[in-house]
């Protein structure tokens, strides 16, 4: 198979594999979203149970304060009735103290009772709100589960279609190359084959050795970038400049060192003759 055809197949395969990998990742992420909703629902239910326990405690305290208040009221009323039957100052003072103590307890118990009643009212409102949230979240979770099943099925069908298209392209390509190619795409954000321009890999933007770059330009075999591991293919630069140095050209700046002093002197003499002739 001509290498250009292989590169074209790989470029097409790159798009297919990128879509397939993206769908696979989306399918993996879907349960995580579901888990988040389940955790939220579990927290709401826990809060609902805790609020109900707090409500029961407050309800019990309210009953106790109500009983204590009733007892204090009875003690005060009884002491007030006994006022009519006292005969001495000492009895009056003792009974008056009993009435004051009962009144103070009655007042304190009434405050405590009102406090518990407010707490019960707040807890009751919180429980109602929490129950509504639990119901809403449970419904959304149930709907989400149904939607997730349909979503996973749809994405799975898309993957199957991509696999079919993948199998149509892979014949004639080395299986080891295909294995490396897919692994590169998974690790390199969907890019497994890139162009080389002006001796630079457009995948990692590293300058490649001249001999290596020329190997890519020849296009006779599949070459992997030594830096990012992507498959490389040659592409002319937009400016149309020469992308690679000619490694067969023996000329270089170092050749100047090979000239000896005599050659420099001969060149200077020739230049002087030319100048003299020109003046004449």
C-alpha cells in the first residue's frame, strides 16, 4: 500500500477513534453524575431523619413543660385558696412565699413552653421542606436513571457504528502500528498523526534533527516523533520555503577553514589586477 494512502487512512481513523474514545469517556462519566445525585438524596434523607428526631425530642420537652406549668398553676391556685383559712402572720408569710414561688415557676415554665413551641413550629416547617426536597430529588433520580439507560444505549450504538467504520479502514495497516496509534490518541487529546513543517513537529512543536526530518519527508515508512510519539507526515509550509537542509551538500561554514593563506593572497592579487584594468 502506498504510504500516502496509509497516512490518509490514519487521518480518517484518527477522527473515528477520537469520537469513539470521547463516547467511551462520556459513558464512564454518566454513572458518576448518578452517584452524585444519589449521595445528595442520601444526605437529604439523613437530614430528614435527624429533623424528625429533633422534633420528637422537642415534642417530649414541650409535654414536660406543659405538665410542670399545670402543676405550678395548681400549686398557686391551691395556695391562693388557702389564704382564706390562715390564722397567724407566720402562716400568711409561708403561704405568700409558696404563692410567689409557684408564680415564678409558672412564669418560667410558660417561657420554656413557648420556646419549645417555637422550636416545634420551626422544625415542623423544616421537615415539610425537607420532605418536599426528598420527594423531588427521588423523582429526579428515578427520571435520571431512565434517561441514563437511554443515553448509554444511544452512545453504545454510536460506538458500534464507529467500530464498523474503523474495521473498514484498518486492513493493510500493521496491527502494532494501529495499537500504538490508538494509545497515542488516548494520551494526546485525540491527535495521533500530525504534520511536520519547517523541521518542526506540529504536535509538540519540537525541532526535529535534520536527518530525521528528511526521513519523514521521503514518506517511505511510518515514523514516530521522538518527543511526543505521534506519527509524522510531511506537509509543505505555507510560505513555500525549503523545510529541510540538504544533508548531502558538503558545503558549510567550516569549509572556509580549509583555505590557506596563499589562496587568500592569490585572490587579493587578482582583485587588484581587476581594479587596475578598470582604472585604465
